[in-house]
């Protein structure tokens, strides 16, 4: 043998809980050995289970008494002719790769059993021979090899698996019924396709011979739904099995050529709701196993039997050709028709979950719940996490947007007569306008949700932190606008100036926590004074592109700060100092035109906590309190600057009030 058998078997990973794998390998080999027999040839497999009956009389050790020792598999297949024999002695043989075989099944024999023996009668088309050998866990792997002419002229192969290893014994099923169900689980595709030979089980305990085929017919055959269907001019057959078994974990679709599986896919890729097991009327879980066969698949399987030859989706206009997607859609329709009664409850539950998500976390998707988008919503799998559901609904929204753009193209290409006279055009246009409004609301809802999130974060930032302190002004600053950047560096979506004033978002230039000399709209070389270079969380920007209409300054102070020991740290004095600096510089428009900065009006916001010190500063400078006593305002004549002092609570509450109408109209929950 061209491999170290001992090493190959030792390295083979086979869990002790799966001792029946060698039996399955033998059965598949037997079935494949009969695939090309003449129609008149018998097709039968007999499996003899030999128990250790020496301990049968002992009480209290029933499992040990009934332990399986040996298994013999006899079939009427073509046997170990020269080609099959040579492939047997080649590790990882590709002889049957077209059938999906890996070429290692025979090594499982010696992983679970001590010894395997083979006796085979076969024909070379002119004469009959018999071949026998022992397969052992030795370096060479083969002993007692013998070949001679046969007096028999009928196919027969006997594989004897001897001495089940102790570590696998307790996991091997003991009775014929259990073994039969295991076989059906593994060979289901052969039974469903009608391509399975007769399989009989026998034992040495006096049990009656058991027909695996009859058990399939009695217990499962009635659960098979056969649906003939057409795709273009091609006939297909869908065999859909309602399958109760712990071994089947998910719904699947198998595409078969000549009654053998070539490729498989998850059924959920065709019917999105089939991601979980379903329940029947007795509350027992099951899955749908679907087998698709047809002349087109038989004629278009590739030579390796690993896939089918389909036309590309954009090339399948010819009636005699199919694309993969055309077949997939038809198969999905067949599965959906059978699964519909079991999916109804699941669908109701899914819709309820989507509605709850939309109400609490995703109001931008509310329009998808409209009845006309039902088919789109069908593509959303059930039982998703919030994050996964958000992604799935986003994909649905994108699909609807793509279709919406296609409608726009259709409308734009219609002739003038069609526009004025066609009822079809009017219906198309009405649908387009309706969708345009819905998509617009969705986009607005998404932006309003962003605003709600920012307000929530500000709310949390303005309460005690875990260490018992209040947040620094930097945290609030960053939520409203990134620090140490200018407006050239920040996208519109990254700034939240609306928290202070909606108008602030529309400006020519903005500097956030940068030195005056970095502002390209003024000529200043003011790097000598560090307290002004940093701006101490200053935001300075202008509102119009034509010679500035105004310049606005925003100064943040740490929440609950009460100490301003020097004149330089007095926030009002800071603002006035900034105004003087900017006015003393040579102001420029965004296009570089020199502007008279002395005539530009200034506005300033000081955002802080209204501590006793701040209230004292406001009173000393003759500020007027607001009606709610949560702020102050004053106009400084000498500098031409209107200044507002706002508490953090007032800034936040005013922002909430301004956005309340959006939250209510779009049904976005907000406390």
C-alpha cells in the first residue's frame, strides 16, 4: 500500500460517539457499486450484526451483554475489479471524487474495528474472478491476498468488519430499529430519489430481518411531497421531505444529477424564514430537506460532478438555457408553497418583532411595514438580534431605493403622448411620488434619530461620572464639534452645532480649539500668547460667504466649575479678548477679499454651569437674566458683541424642545 497505514489511521479524527461511520461508508460503496449494473441485475445489501452473546445471561450488564462485535456487509455490486482494487490501495484516492467521496472512508474501518476482510466476485467482461484479502492496522495494511478464477458468475462482495474496539462499543446502537434509522438519516437522498437498493438488517439475537426500505416507507415516505414544476421549457421534480431527526440541523436543498447529489445549499438562502426548525401539529421539531432533479441537471452537470453549467443571468434569454437564479427562484417557490402553513405563525412573530424594533429603535424603517413592501419584508430572517435586524432592514431599504430609481428612469423615458394619455403612466407616477415621500421620511427619521442619540449622550455627560466628578468641557465640546480642527477637516454629518443654534451649521469657515493664526479668514500672527492660541475650548466661525454677516464665538466651561481666580479666566473677559484680537486682524472673505472687520457684528455663547461665581460675574457686568433664570444676555457696546450665558441644562432642554416636534411626528420615543 502506498501509505503508512498505522500513521494514517492514528491521525484520523473520528469521535467515539460516531462508531457507525464505517458501516455508512460500506453502504455508500455498495450503492455506488450497483449504480451502473444492468436493469435486470439484482440490487440488494444485507447487513449482519453479530453481538457478543456469551454475556447475554448476566443480569445488570445488559449493555455489555448486547455489545456488537462484528458487522458483515454483503452486496451485489460490481466488486473489487482491478480498477477498484487499485484505488482501494491508494490513500486519498480520487477514483470516486465525482461522487463526493474523499478517498479515506476505508481507513475508518480500522479506526473502529480491529480488522476488515474482503471477499469479492467480479467480472472483467470475459471471465469471472474472486479476490480476497485482509485489511489490517499494519505498516503494509494488506495480508492474505488471493485472486483466482471463480466458479460463480454473479456479482457479490462481502466486507467483514471484526472486533469492534472497546472505546466505541457503548456508543454503537444495539437494536436493529435504531441502526435502521441511523442508516436512513445518512442515506436519505438515496431513499427519497428512489435510487436506493434493497437494504436488509439481520442479527444473531433471533430478531426478524428488518427492511430499511420498508421502515423508510412506513415512517418517512408519507412525509415526502413531490412537486413537478417547469422552468422555461424544462421539467423538474422537487421532493420535499418533512424530516424529524436530531441529526438534521437545518433546512437544505440538494441539486441532483442522475439521482445523486451534486451540490447543496441552505434553504434559508431561498426562503429567508427557514433559518430555524419548525414545529408540527404535535409540537415536534422538523426541517425540510429538498431534493431537486430534472433532465436539465442531468445534461448539464460538469465532468467532476461538483456543479452544474448554467448561463449567466444576463445571458439566459434563450428558452433552452437557464440561469442559476431562474432555477433558484422556482425552487424557492416550491419550498414556500409546502412550508407556508408552518411559516404563518413564524411570520406573525417576525412582523411583531420588526414592529417593536421600528417603534423603539428604527423608526426610519417604518415605511417598510406598508403592505406593498410585504415581499421585501419576507426576505428578512426571523429571530434576529437588534443589530442584525437593523442591517437586514437597511438592505431592504436599499433594494426599495434601487427599484425607486428604476421607476424614475421609466418615467423619464416615456414619450409626451404617454405622459398625457396613459393611465399606466399616472399609476406609475403616483406610486413614484408616494415612495419618494416615504423614502424622504425614512432619511429624515434617520437624521432625527442621530439627533436623539446626541441629546442622550449629552444628558449622560452632564451627570455625575463613576468617579463622582462631572465631565470635562472637552467631552461636551467633542459631542457638538470635533476639537483642534477647522471646518475644512470636518464633514457636515460630524458636527452638531444645532444643539446650540440651528443657524450655526451654515457658515463659511470654522475653527475649533485652534489658534487664531490658523483661521484662514483673518490675518493674525498671534502665537505668542498660549492662552489665546488654544482658545480654551473656543469655537469661532462666520455665517455667510459674502463679507461676513457675523462672527460667533462659543466658549465651554467645565460643568460645575465655580473658580475663576484671574481676570484672564473670566469667561466674559475671554470672549471680549477674542473679539478684540479678531477685529485687530485683517479680516478676509473666503475668496481672500479684505473686509473691514470693525463693522462685523459678533455673537457669543458661554456654555457653563450657573454657579454662584458665574451669576456674580453676570450681575457685575450688568447682564439681564432670562425668563427661566437659566441664563443671561447682554450687548457689549464697545466691542459690538451680543453675549449669552447659557446653563448646560438650558442648552440641552432648549435643543430638546426644538426637536420635540420631529420626535413626535416621526413617532420616535424620547424621554
